[in-house]
C-alpha cells in the first residue's frame, strides 16, 4: 500500500461542540491512516510593545490559559486507548485569530491535514463554516477537513461510502487519488461524481465537454447521450489510472448548478465527500472555488478539500 495521504493531522480543538466534532473526525481519519495526531488550541492574545524595544511576549488574560491547557490535556488523555492512532500530541498556541494560529502551526509542523468543526450556528448534521474554517480554506497550507455539527455525538464513525467530485482537472485527480487511498484503507465503497451541464432547450445551444466537437444541429436527446458517453469515457480513464483494487462506482450527472447536484446525490448515504481545490492559487494550498465552496458550506457529511498541486511535470 502507498504511504498514507495524511500522516500528520492537526485538529483545531477547544472544549466546545465544534472542538469535539473536529477531534472526532481527526481521530477517525488518523486511525484510517495510522497517522500522528496533534490537537491545537488557539487562544486570542495581545502583544505588549515596549518603547524602543521589540514587541514583547503574547499576553493571555485571566485564567484562560490554564483552563484551555487543562481541557486540552484531558482531550488528549481520552485518546490513549483508540486503536490505529500514531503519536498523539497537544499544543497551546497564542495568536491574533484561530485561523491564523492553525495556519501557522500547520506550516511549522508540516501538517498534511487540518481538521476543524462547523459553526455552532448551523443545523445539526450539516457543515456550516465558521470564520476559522472560511479563512483556512482561503489558503490553507495543506488539506482541510470539516466535520458536520454533531459528528462527535455518533461515536466512532465508519466510512462506508466515500464520494469524490471529478472534473478532469489536476486538482480533481489529486482528490480522486486521496479518496481512492482512503477507500482502499477502510474497505469503503468509492463513488466518483462528474457533473455535466446539460444542453439547452434550443438545439445547438449548449456547452459540450472538452474534447467533444461543437454540435450545432444535433437533437437534444442525442446531445445528452453524447455528453454522457464523453463523461463516462473521461471517468473510465481516470479510474483506470488508479490501478487495480477496490470497485469504483461512476456517475455522470446533468446539472446547471454543480454544487447543488453534488449535494443532492450525496445527502442520503455518503460518509465522506472529497473535493479538489480551485484551479487557481498557490501550489500546495487549499482554496475554495465556487463549486467546492458551495458544497463545503452545505454538505450533510464531512468534507475534505485537498490542496492545489503543480500541473507541470516534476
């Protein structure tokens, strides 16, 4: 088996419902990968500036540091009996914001994945990004996973079905490889989803798949069939490149709103949804585009966003 895609997992943790959800998802993924787990609590701090000198050390008011340190120690101690985990550590960080603290710690620790919880204002069982999650996914230095609200309440969660959105881009191929690796390690079923914009009502006015010649007089039913065949051909090639192993279900879906289409088909039975980052931005960063952002903000299962990769050889 290839090396685990997420060997070092960082969890944004505070003794809240969000923190518990993030920890639960981090534990589930680390157990799958046999990875190390680092629980990080980020506390808001101020820096005292001394006249004529450099900025002094961070100051955290009251007993907040002691309370956070105690909760963090307890949260880590509860993981000692969890099978499959690698080394478990804890870290208390001071920063101007939770997202900044998690970002900087992920960089310094060379994390492969950062896990956060959903906003506590969202509905149970849904992903709704809070400010920390939104900012992380505006340029995280590695993959980011978001747990839906209430994830921890269900106990250890099994990944019975992993779905991945695919559009043929290098980012989507990276997401597919990560999803395939996780499915192989867990024995989960893998579903690959491709959303194609359907032909318009007027024959000839639609957007074909890349590589499909422009069609101007073909009937709409024939155009739909040809687009579906082209989509299946692209999926076949991508799945073939993964090599032998688990069976992969492929679905070509028609929809003018890719995010809504992905959410609709994933709502009932998907246990983990994997997405690639948007196609623009720094390499090795996780950035949300319009489709991935729409999915992450409204998913009913955990969502994992893989970072952008270089599309150049080597």
